[in-house]
C-alpha cells in the first residue's frame, strides 16, 4: 500500500456525477456541493437531467448528470469541462466523453461495465475508453456495486435497497479525493432521511466505506485541497434559483405588508417555485395549483385586484397561454409578477434544457400596444434580488412585470449569504385612500400621480372607492369605457410613458473591466457567470475588454445608450438568435456597433469558446 | 305565537346601481337580471364596498359596469378563475360572477367546472340565451341540435350542454334555475345562492330579443308557464299547473308529471323537494326535466348542499401551520432552515 500520498493545492475543480436517472446522481451532486459550500468553498452547480423520469436502464438517453464546480474563489459558473467524471455506467461515459479535460479522472463502476452494459450504451468493442479515443485521461475502475453490497451486508436492507446506496459509496470516494470532511455529509444525510433512520445508517455506512476504500488503497497518487474562501462574515445557506425566486416574493410581501398569492400550474422547469410556496403556509402564503396556465395567471390577477402581491410562475409554453391575461393586467394597470423560467423551444422543445429564447415573447407577445416591465435574473442567488425588485416595481408602479430566469439558474445553486431584510427598501403601494387627496366621490379609477403616471389602487373592501375596471379602453379622466380616438391615442401613450418613467426608479447600468477598451461584451440573464469569467480571463491575458450585464430590460437603465455608444464594438452574447441585440438596435437605432454572438443548443455557454470567439472578433478576424 | 323576524335594511336596491347608463338592447332579458341582483344584494344587507362582481366577455358580462360595487370586466371565459383569486385572497368579500352560455360553457368551460369542483364560495349567474349575442348570432354550446344560426346555416350537428349536468358532473353543491321575467323567484334564488357557502350556479333562462327572441317562450310565456314549469321549494310538494293540481311523482326510476285525482294519483304520491341530500341523482333528474318529456321545467333552488368550501379550508390550513410554527420574520426563517453555516 503506498503511503507517500501527495496533497495538491488547487484553485478550482469541476466534477460531474453521471449515471442512470435512477442512480441518485442528483443527490450525490447536491450533497457534494452543499458540503463543499459549508466547508467554505464557492460553488456553482448544473443539474443536467433528461425529460424522461425513468428511461430504460443503461440507455444513452437516460443519462442524468449533476455538475458541480467548487473553488477557493471566482467560481462564476458550473464550468465547461470536467476534471472528474463519476460514471456509474458506460452510457454515462459515452455521453460525457466530449466534456473531459486532458488528464481528468474518470471514476467508474466496473460492475456495471460488463458486456450487457456496453451493449446498452451501443459500444461495439470490450474497451469503451479506447473506442472513445480517451487516451488522455486516468480511468479508475472500482467495483462500486459489489462493494456497496458487502458494505451493507447485515444492514437488514433488501438487495434492491442496498444498491440504491451505491451513489453514496461513489460520493465517499470523491470526498476522499477532495479531502471533504465526512461529518458534514453525515449531518446532511441525517436531515435528508430524517424519517427513515435505517436509510440514514445505510447511506452513512456506504459513504464512509467509500471514503475509507479510497484512503486505504490510495486510489490516486494525490488528493486535492481547495481552501475555504474568505467570504464576508455572516450566515450562509445554499440555494437554487427557483427557491431564491420564491424567497424573493415572500420577502417582498413582508416588506410591502401584503398577502402573497401565487396562482400556478406545474411546468418544467418552473414547478419548484409553486412547490416551495405551497409549503409556506407558515408565512400565510396563498399558493394555488390551478386547472391550467390561464387560470394560474387569472386567479393571480383576481388576487391582485383584491389587494395581494400576486404572482404566477411558468415557462415559455405557459407564458404563451398567459398572453391574453397579461394584456388585461396591462390594461387594468394592476400589479402582477409573472415568472418565466425559460427553457428550450419552440413548442415543447427540450423541457429540461435552458435557453434565453423567450425575450421577444416577454417584450412583445401580446395583442395591442402592451408595454410592461421585463427583468432578468443573472444567477441563482440573483433570482432573490430580481424577484424582490419585480415585486417592488409591480406594486409601486401598478404594472405587470415579467421576470425572466432560466432552467440553468433555476436548478443550479450557489452559496448565499442570508440577507438582512433591513437593508432592503420598504415597498409602498399607492393605496388610493393614502394618496388621493380629495373627496372620494371625485376619485376615478384612472386618475394618476402626475409625475409617475401611476394610478391609485382601490382595493375591494375599502369603503367609498367602489369602481369598475376591465379590458375595455377607458376614458382617461372619468374611467368610463370609451372608444374615442384621441383618448385611445393618449391612453396608449400614457401606458408607454408610465413604463418608461420606471427608468428613474432603477439603478444605472454598471461596467466591469476596462472602460477604455474597444470591445464591450453585453449579456443579460443567466449567462452572467460565463460571460464574467470569459471577460476576466481575457483581461488577465493582458487584453482590453469591458463587460456589462443587463438585469433591467424594459425599461432599460437611463445610461444604457451612453454606455453602449462609447465602444467600437459591442458584442451581445445570448442563448438565442439575437433577440436582445435586435432590441437594443431598435431602442437605439443610431448605434451601428452591435454584433451578435449566439448559441441555441440548450446547454450553457462554454467559457473557452467565448474567449476564443471574443478574441477573434477583438482582433478583427 | 310565531316570532317575527325584524329586518333592518341598511341599503336599498338603488344603492347598488352605478351611474353608468345601461346599454343593453331594449327588451333584453339582462335588464331584469340586473334589477334582481340589486334587490338581492339589498335583501342580503351587503355593503357595496364588500361586494365584487366579476365577468368575462359577452352581453351578460357588461353587468359589472352597472353595479355600484367593486367590479372587474375581464376576458373571455376567465371570470370564474379570476373570481377564485378574489375570493381566496379576501374571503370576507361577497363575490359574484356574471357570465353567459358561451363565456362559461365554451371558452371558459375548464374554469367553470374546476371552480365548481373546488367549491370556492362564489355565486355564478349564468345567463343562458342559447346564442352568441355580442358577436351577432352564432350558435352556442347550449343551442339545440339542428339550430340554424349564422355559423350553422344547415343546422348544428352537435348536442348541447345542459348546465346542470356539467354542474353536477363537477360535484356542484348548489344549482338553481330562474327565468328572466320571473323576478320574484330570481331574487329568491340569488339570496339563497349568496347564503350558500360554496360555488353556487344560477342558470337564468334569458331572452335575447335580437338574435334568439322567444327561445324560452314555452316556459316563460304567461299562457304556458304554469303548466310547463314547477317552482321547487325546500320541504314542499312539487306541485304546478294553473290550478296547482299537477304534481311530480316517482314512476319506477323515472319522474312523471301527473294530475292529482286522475289515474289513481293522490296528493300523497307527489314528491317533497329536498335540495340538501348529498346524493344528487334526484336533483339531476329534476334539473333535466323538459316539456318534451311531458314534464315541467324545474325552477328555484334544485340543489343546496353544505360541503367544505375551498377558501375556508385554505384559511384553516394556514391557521394550523401558523399554530405549529409561530410566525417569524423572513430572515429568522432563513436562519433557522437547514444547511445554514456561519463564516466568522
């Protein structure tokens, strides 16, 4: 047994747990990322799973993966390629072979690399590594299945139940490889299976045995240490984007002192928002699973009419169904937060894969001149901030707000410093009884604040302010239905101006990098981490480049034009065919410096590709 | 001596009337429905500001504009879903839906049945004129097979929905029927509907004077009404006819209209109405009676059953959750959740 084990310090590492949908890879990945975060590392995760719940065992389309990148610092995304792949079967190896770095470790289960397993993954030779030309990696074969079984012998578990713990055995090996303390993992397992003590014991046993196995035989010549970050003092937790979105709504309702209401319908990848909020009856949250997407938004709009902070959560196909009701929210000028967790389209597309292809739908997908606020979240934790902001703007400016997140940040998680809500602004809805100075009898439902053009909110149950609103055009003064041509033109203008005015209530656009550079990278939404890392690496290479990332899309921050016009080239990078680039060009027609970088693959950007492409463009190639 | 109920009426019918000029066609049945709703609200002593009237699209759905309450004229078919949101958000409000046969049974069919299934405490007034009026005369989901209209020049080749069947199919707890011209019965069923805790469906047989004039004549016209309708009252015998000499009896598994004193039928044979039985079999039979089968059309409250209402159960769950976990601030909640660590 070798004893001269070397511990190597590294800055970052990307690990992918991969296997069948039923192999528990999401759990191994989540545990590893959480314990790394608790250990003090920065983390970014990317669950990449198939749409099928349980595809045929060992098949290529049944491969489920969980990628986690951990580091001492500067972890902005879940990483392009993997340093370590855990492959529970040959299909997992095949699907992930292209993402392996040179010299990377492939930990595989020799028990499930038999002839029949190779056949299922459509290998034609007995050596899958050679067949995939993987001569640049270090394969480490471990009999994970049989060792898990012997580890749990006498545990009283059925054979099938024992096998379920093989993900923990594999995780144990990875924990050894990266010097992760097992106590944290044990504690997490105790929480996870608190109602099934037998499973807690079995999983901890398999995990420990996996760890000891790695340690005893020194599976590799070196293990790795990634130092804890020196992040700001305070309390932390880890959170994924969907949970953070739900939290942002709860926090905003608390700040505004209003009831939170969610009307929703299950849809991948947005369902977790509904599932989180139905749990929060302890906060008095009213979250309803409705009969369809339309009922999701219309019940919300009803709740908004009745005085709630009302939201609905969905993905692209659901947003399409909600269009008409969104128009009604625009027309009636009621506060409403619509969360679109974007996924690949059109139609059903690739439900579990992420894209930024709903921007046009969010901006324009309604009949009539129908302006509203569009905000995009940049990262899992930014979902909290943007959900809070969406709520603030909706409630204070009496408008529907579409919050765009995406499958990547919705399912991905990172460490999150628990916010102190005293640092957040109070939210003050324009209640008619507080704002309208005069005889209640003189008040009309579409009288407005002169500066902001926001109408006052008269909530059912409030004496003296009974009124009727609806989808028909109203006279701007009396609030009575009107088809007068001049009035309609003015109302169209007022509704537009009201949204434009919100630019005065949001922060200015900021710039990262070298403001004297020729090239500016522009992004929005969930690509932030990849674009930031690409920018920083180009800067570190001694080249001049700047980067700006938009969270507020409609309206744009006030300084947007001045910021964009100062650069020779503006490269708008997005996961669609150029929707934000086209939007910027239409908002600022005299800008002639806009170029596009687009990928629509349903996968996150690759930093290496971004660097290559940006550099080429910068060098005029 | 019987105790006399002393009633103090805070509001008059006119208090629920908005200043907007009513713009339905002259002679439209909607006028009567509107007036009845004003009267019913006054009788219920409801504060106008605690009342919300929600509607979809169509002639019927203009109704909220004529109410001095909170009102929301929304989009086609969605009123019941919006009303669900309003009621759950604030259970203290009295929530009404004004809708038509196209609005609630065609484009809004899904919301209609699911609101009923949930039994959320809203009162749905379904104006059934068996035609699309606002789009000028197309057949609706309640038009009879063979009905000739602008969109069915050769006659429809589809069978209609009967609203009661949908309501009972969705496990409805309250169903009533009224005729637009019969204002007394209409006000009564509206009051009953409001008192019922759960979804109430009131089907009002309403005349479209322009596109489907006289569609309900056989039952609404004075000369036939007495013989062709029966007004059901809780605990009373199902009697009808000009001389009140006809009654509904059970004949095997079926209902039958008979004349008392003929064919050996006596008053004892006539059924007594009970709207409160959980089993809806007889309610459905009563609701589907038609003159073509020799039976009068049933009016009044046909079914009125007490079951848990959605918004009340929602409040209960919240109360229980808060009892078990005392309310904390959002930051406290996060700090006490799992996976929290401190960086010192």
